[in-house]
């Protein structure tokens, strides 16, 4: 009874940027877009929604728990 809203991204850290700083920056950048996806899915079922970003270039999932519904 759980649904996931995962936005896959191919972007990666800039040269010399640590993965944590990159993920923090991208989290802020894509929060609104992911919120829109969550809102679109909200009417499609009763199960809770968990939201996150997955960065394919660094194989890292970032859970945006503030967007969970």
C-alpha cells in the first residue's frame, strides 16, 4: 500500500562539486516539479505517496520527505 513518485535525472555534480552539495542544490531546483507530479498522482489512489529524485550519473536516491502525501 505505498506509491512512489520518482523523477529520474541524468545530471551530475559540476567539476569539483561534492555529491552532497550537488544533491542539495538539485533538491531545491526540482522540488516544485516533483510537487506537481505528486499532485497529479494524488487522485489516482488512496495509498500514501513517497517522493524522491534519482540521479543516474551518481546512483543516488534523494527522498524529499516534505513532499510525501
